[in-house]
């Protein structure tokens, strides 16, 4: 069943798992009856050979698993047995060794107990006397021998009061004699008593009649520990795997106990691992059997032949039965969804103890769209306990009705959509669903979905073949139809037969989206709908866009589709229960609807049926468009011929009236209208009918004056844009009462109005009237009518153009005549002017033109002004050229002399400059020498003064140097002594380096023994050896340096002793030199004064010579620049003379005076 919640099986604890994979003998995949003849030894190979390959593989796998488990069990048993035997053997050996050592100990202790010193010490202890020191030493020595020779931890002499008399223990022993607690146990010996304690063995003696003395010896092995170990071993062999021996002792028993514990731990671990492995392998075998059973079942499901719905029902029955057996469930069902998401049980396998629900319709209000979407995405719901899943009470009541305690729900998907649910129930008790169970049911649901897809695909394939044949037949019949009615009839007849419906109709729309049924095919016993008008006021708003987009409306049940009461009221009279509605798209619009009805019962329309129905509706639309195209083609041909005839007749018309009459006659004949008129506008925007062609029986409109006060405001702009107004029904077009009042007197029901555009304005209107009835004007009618109106306008423009052309021709002839006369007069005046100005072109500026009236006179006057201005300019140029030439002739010589003088002056300045520079160099040399002499004098004076001061300091320094040399000699001696200490340290370092080298050699040897494992260590050893070698070498170098320091120190000491006497002698000589330096200082001061005077004079001369040199250099530079500029001026003057000559030659060609004397001729003096 569908559920609201689910649990995660993986989240359940391991303690709650139930064994779901154990197969009963009757359920095993391959069964053998060992009591039958077939299972006798000679029959088993034959039986195995008869099995399929897959069964042989499964048997082989099972046998391999069984053999693995058996071998593991045998190995575990052998391991446990071997361990137990080893433990027993080790215990026997240990016990034997212990007995031997105990006997030896008893004998040895008995000998020690008879020792004289021991007996004496015991007797003294008994009498309350103190032991003699020598006696105490003898007792201690005896105890020490016992400890060291026999390997015991301690040895103690104990009195009758159990207090220690003497004690001796090994270093680190934990024994303390005062902590001994013993209990007496009789022995067979007459003079000894064995005392057993915790880790103590005591032997008593009464030798020499001195009462009871105790020699206590503690051993690493005790009989008590050995018995405890034997008990632990026995308990472990009995099966107690938790028992462990006390291994805290350090003796042989402790070691044996430690070995036993380690072996017990290994055996326990191995048994646990082996048990777990056996359990896991057994579980794997069970799972393998479960999976094998699944594989065989899935193989059966996949191999089933499912081609029909009956086969599919059989497969469902097989699937639920197999799933119930494999899952050991109480019920397995297939829940099939209905379109409203309620459902019913289509297949069931249930235990006899629980209710059957096969075929029952189940409505679960808890199945919401969200849960349905989750199932569609593959959600699996596993509920271990329905009472703990938090179900809604309604859903829980449904579970209780079916006795469900736990359920598993997997979706069955067909072609990606939710087909149903595969559900497993446990009714006896809650059940924890395991992952293999979930995977199995999910895989089975997937297999069922694939089988459903296959069956549906086959059914659709067969249905598609039949539909294609039927579609081909219906399409062929529609294509061969010769009329629209035949098209409708072929379509609805074919639909009713192919889809087995009760009725099929064609419904056509009018302009208000209401309509009429124009064709019908209906079964007997159902009401007829042919000719019925159906008006749906909401159609355009709700359905128009959908049908224009090609949508097909499929209603499985009109009472469950949420239709309005109005719509139901239209369908119920015709007993409609379900219907299909497809649009008929023709003539570039929604032309009508193709409808088929199921009247007997509701019907779930399948997608192939809807597609088939839509294709028929498309074929009807195509057929209508084809017929309309052919009709329009014929009409277009006819209209083209008529338009050509009308245009030709209009073109041949001689006047405007003929044009109008030809046009309206052609329009009325071509469009089959009752009237055609030409309406012309006057200046006031009103007009009258100037031409008419009307059928008999209808009133005439010729000459009628029609005034529309709103025409200019409402329509003139639209008509100027070329609009054609088509009115199918004047009473439904929303016309004003005024406009209707103009049309009704002429019995107009429909009209066409086109503008006549001529003379670059709206000249009038071409109008066609339908008076007998309203008329739906076709696009071809409107186009034809507009073209005729255009031809009328063109014809009027042509006539007007011809008239204007004739008038223009006459005007052009008159204008040409006048222009010719003006041109001839202008030519004469121009020739006369040219004769007058010809002399001016040759340079005679004294000529003047005759000024007359008109354009030529204006030109002559302008010419005279230009010539006069030119004459004045030429005269001025001649005079200026003469003046320039004279001025240049006068200035040329002076400029040339100035240039030469400036050049000569520059050369002389250069010579003077060289002399001054030489003098400057000499003065500078004298000044430099004087400066150097002054510096030398200053230095000599300063040196002399510094020398005197230095002599004083030298005397003092020499005296302090003598003291310093003495103290330095002492320090150097101490330095030599310290260097001897360095030699000792160096010797020590040399020894350390030698030992380090030996260690490195030993490390290298050990690394070589270790092989590859010691390669790293060998590298370190080698590096240490190198460091040791370097240390030894450095030590040798240090020894040499120290020896050199000691030798040099001795030499320095000797040299300082000699220097002391030399210092005394130097002190006397320095004093004499100081007196001489005083005299030299006085002389140096006098020389220095004279040198300063000379230096100051030479410096002043040097500065003066440098100033003169700069001035001379500037004068020479200016002279050179003056010479250059003079040359430039001379060259410019020469170029000016050349230009003046050229200008004079140019103006000589002009005659500026009427006199012919020579004085007027101007010649350049060059």
C-alpha cells in the first residue's frame, strides 16, 4: 500500500536483525532426495550432468563455501588441541624441574641448618643472649654463601618467636623476613618440618637439642603458584576462555604463566575470528542462495512472453507469487493508479490467514501530489512497524483493515510516469526490512515496468500501424473530395469508424465566434446535432488562443473535468459523456472545430487517439486551404484579366466621363455587385455622385448630393493613405445614424469604398454597393477594387498631364522665341565691347570702353574702372623701381667698405687677444710660483714650530717608552709561558682526535657487518673519521704556530732590552735638535712675509689681464658679426636690384600716358 513515511533499514541495530535468508529444504534451488534412486552414488553424476550450466555453477560455488567452512573448523580444532598439548607439556617439564630443585634445596638447607655458627646463634637467641660479633659475622657469611651459591633471593635465620636473627638478600630483592606468615605442615623426616607460606619454604631443625630454629629460603618458584597455574590450565581446557594465570612472578612459574596467557589469548582470538568467519560465510551462503533464488526468479520474469494485456496480467500474478515466496511475506500486491490518483489492486498473493483485497478500489486521501512525485522519482518506503511510523489516522485505519504490521513499497514506472506500486506486507508481526529485500523488490518493480513498457509499445505499434492505414485512407478520401461538404463528410465518417465513437461533427464559426454544426455522423439511438446553432459567450476569452495554437481538448468525463454549467448544458442535450475537440485551421484563421463524442459512457482517450484525431483535423484544414487556393487562383486569374481590360479601356478613354463609366461598369461586372458609383468632392468637403452603374430594381443615386460634416475630420486622412473601407453589414459595423441615413435610401446592405487619388489630392471615391443582402468581402475583392480605383486615379492624372503638357509646350515655344531675340542682341553688344578692350590686352592702359545700357554697359563701366586702377599701379611701380635702384647704387659701396673694415678689425683683435693671453699665462705662472713659495714658507714655519713642539713631546715619549719597553718585556715573557699551556691543550686535542678516529673505524666495521641496514651509519662514521683527521692536522698546525710564537717572544725580549739603552742616547740627541729648530722658525717667519707680498701683487695682475682678455674677445666677436651682417646686407641689396630690373621690364609693356616723348620712359641705372 502507499505510505506516508518510511524508515531506513540500515539504521536498525544489529541486535534486531532477523534471519531472513534461511531456506527450508523444500525451497532450495537444487534439491536431492538421498533416499531416492536418483541420489544413489551411481546416479549422482548423471543427475549433475543433466543440470543446466547455471545450476552447475551454483552447486560448485556452494560446495566451495561449505568446504571452506569445514576446513576452517578443522583448523581451529587442531590449533586448540595443539595449544592445549603444548601447555600440558610445558607444565610437566616445569613441575619436574621444580621438584628437582626443591629436593636439592631441602638437602642444602638441611646441611646449612647443622652449621655450628647457625646453631650457636639460634641457642643464643633462645636464651635471650646477644650474639658475639664474630658469631654474627659467621652467620651472615653462611647466609651470603647460601644466597650466592644456590641462586636464592634471600636467606634468613628465624627464632621461635618468628623474628629474624640474621638475614642476607641479593641486591634489589624485595624480600623482607619480618613479613613472613607460615603454616606448619608435617613431613616424613624426623628432624625437619616443611612450612608452606606465600612464596616461602621453611625447614625446622632441633639439632643439638637447642629447641626450634628456622632457616627460611625464598625461591623464585613455589608450589602454590604451580598449583594455581595447573588449575587455570584445567579450566581453560574445560572451555572457560576468560581464565588467565597469575603471571606477576619473576620465577619460572611466572614465565610459564605468561606463556600460557599469551597462548590462551591467541587461541581465544583465533576461535573468535574463526567463529566470526564461519558465521559470516554462513550468512554469505544464505545470501548467495537468496540471490540465486532472485536471479532465477528474475530470469523467469524476463523470459516471459508478454505481448498483450492478458499476458501482462499473468506476469503480474507470477511476480506477486514469486515475491511472496522469496520475501516470506504475508501479502504482496500490485496497486494500479487511476487518472485521479485513486487506485485498485490488480494482482495479489496473500496467505490464507489474511483478508484478500484483489480488485478492491482503494482511495487513500493521504497520497498527496508531493508523495506521488517522490514515487515518480524512484522513492522506496520501508516501514518496519506501521504503529511507530507516525502515519495519519486514516492511513493507519486502512493498514489495520488489511492486518498490516510492516510494509515495503516500491514504485512501478511506465515510460518515466508512475504506473502503480509493488507492495509487500507482513501481517503477523512487525518486520525489519533488510537491504537485500529492498533491492529485490525494487528490481522486481523495475522488471515489471519494463514489461509494461514493452506491452504498451507493442500495442501502440499495432495500433499505430492500423491508425496509419486509416489515416492514409481518410487523407486520400479528403484529398479526392471535390467540394467542401464532401471534405467534411469524409473526415467525420473516417473518425467515427477509426475511433469507434458515437458521433463526429464539424462546427464552423461566424464572425462573432458563435457557430453552427454543418456536418454530422451519429450512431443510432443518439440525438442528432446537424444544423444546431451553439453560442458560447466565453469561447473567445477562454479557448481561442489555445485552439489557434493547435491544442486538442480531450475530456475523459465531462462531469469530472470541471466544466461550467453553461458548457454542460450545451453537451447534455446530445448525450455526450466524453469528447475530443480539435481546431480546423484554414484561411489563415480558426475556421471551425472537428468534434467527436462518446455518448454511451466516459472514455479515457489515449495519446495515439488524440494524435490521430489532430492529424485528421489538420488534413481537413489543408484540404480547405487547397480548395480555397484553387478558387482564389481561378478568381485571381479572372480578376487579372478584367483589371487588364478595365485598365486598357480607361487608358484609351478620351475624357473624364468615359473613364468613370468604364470603371464602374467593370467593377459591377467583376464583383457582381448591385451598384457602383463615382463620388467627387467639392471645395467644401461635400460632394455628389457623377457616375453610376446600378441593377434594375434598385434606386438610382446619380446626381445625388451627399454631405457628411464629419468626413474631413474622420476619414480624409485615412483615404489619403490609401485605405479601402469594406463593410460587410452596415447595421453591424457601428456606423452613426447620420451615415446610415445616407445609405438606407439607396438600400445599401454592404459596401466597398476606395479613394480616387488624382491631381495630388483626394479627388473622390469609388464605391460598390451590395443591396440585396450583407456580403463578406474577400481579400481578393478588396485588392481588385483598390486596383481599379488606382487605375481611375492614374487615368485622371494622365488626362490632366496631357492637358498640362500641351499648355507647357505652347509656353515653351513663346519663351524660346523671346530668349533667342535677347541672345542675338547680347552677342552684338559683346562683340563691340571686345573690339574696344582688345588694345588694353596688349598693354595700352589709356584705352576706354563705351558705356551703354544693359548688362554689357555695366561690364564696360567696370572694365574702365579696372584699367584706370591698373594704370595708376603701373605708374607707381615704375617710380618705385627707379628710386630703389638709385638708393641701392648709393649704399652698396659704403656697405662693402664697412664689411671689409669690420673684417680687418676682427683680425687685429685676434692678434691682440693672443698677446694678452700669453701675458696672462706668464702672470698666472708668476702668481702660481709666488703662491707655492708662500705655501712652502708657511709649511716650513709650521713644520719648524711643530718640530719644536714634537721635540718636547719626543723627549717625554722617549722617557715613557723606556718604561713601556720594560713592562712589555715582562708581558711577553708571560705570553711565552702561556703558549706552553696551549701546547698541552693541543696535545690533549690530538689524543681526542686519535680516539675519535678509532671510534669512526670501529663504527665503519660495524656498519659493514650490518650490510645495507648500516649504510647510513657508515656514511656518518666516515664523516666522523674525516673530522678526526682534520682535527689532528689542525692540532699539528697549532703546535707549529705556538713554537714560532715562543721563539719570536724570546727574540722580542732581547731586542727590548737592547732598545732601552738606545732610548737613553736618543733622548740627548733630541734635546740638541730642539734648539736648532727654534732658530729655523724665526727665519721662516721673515721669508713668509716677503712671499705673501709678491703673491698678492701677481694675483691682482692676473685678474686684470683676464678682464682685458675677455673684453678683447667680445670686441673681436662683434667685429666678425658686423662683417657677416654687412655681407648679408650686400647680398640682399644685389637680389633687390635683380628684382627691380625684372619689375621694370614687366611694367615697360604697359602704356600709361598718351604722350610719346622719351622723358616718360623710366630706365633703371643698373
